[in-house]
C-alpha cells in the first residue's frame, strides 16, 4: 500500500471523475428508459394504419394472440382488443374448421405452400357462427416467428350466395317440371 498512497487532491479529483461517470450512466439509463416507454413515431404511424383498416388483424405466436386491432375485436363480438389478447386463435374458429386451420398455420410456419386466402366458419364471443375470410403470413415478432392474420367478416356474402344458389335450384326445378313450352324474354 505504500506505493499507492494518493494525496488528498488526487483522491478528490478521482472522486469527481467517478461522480461524472455515474451521472453520465444515470443520464444514459434515463434516456434508455424513455425510449423503451415511449412508442416511436413509426410505431404510432403503423398502429394508426392498423386501426384504420377494415380488416381484423391479429398476431399469433405459440398458440396465443399477442396483438389484435379494434376491428378484429368487433368482428368477434368483443368490446376492445385487450379482450382478445392472450386467447387462442382457435377458439374463434368453428370446431369443424379447426383442424384445417391448424394444418394451414403449421404448413405456413414451415414455409410450405398454403392457400393465400380461404374462407371458414368462425365463432363470436356469444357463440354465433360467422363466416370469415382469412389471409395469413409469417412475420417476426420480438425476434421470433409469428403468424399475422387478416380477417374479414363475409357472413352477409355467404348468405347472399346461399340464397342465390337456392333461387337457381328452384328455377331449374320449376323449368324442368313444366311440360309446356316456355320462352324466356
């Protein structure tokens, strides 16, 4: 220790230097915390775009919804997106459709070919059956692969298609049972 003796002035200088380093670290830590807490302008722009879409958007990872927009919540009969987050996407799909959807999502995760867009029966919060058109893609979410889903409620379209098919079938049945000549003008 005899070789390491420092004068009072040297100790004070070293102490001031250490204080400056601690203050600099505290400022850097405060700035980092502000960055982590405050969404960037880019994140706010993307969130605004997502909330303005007419499609329901969900991000699913490890069997759980991590993100949902307001439109998705409304399609599924929920008041707000937070009510959907944390739930399994499969619970919003009719039981008879779940295996097909699961197969598509697994294949998509393996980068195997899957339909770009497909229709399936879904379930609202109250159990009402609806028709959904779904598109899915693989994305990176917090450094891990996830599935982003775009959903559109096509229930009205499906009902119109069914009504049209029934009408066409009725017309064909009537025309095939008429034994007199019929002219269509």
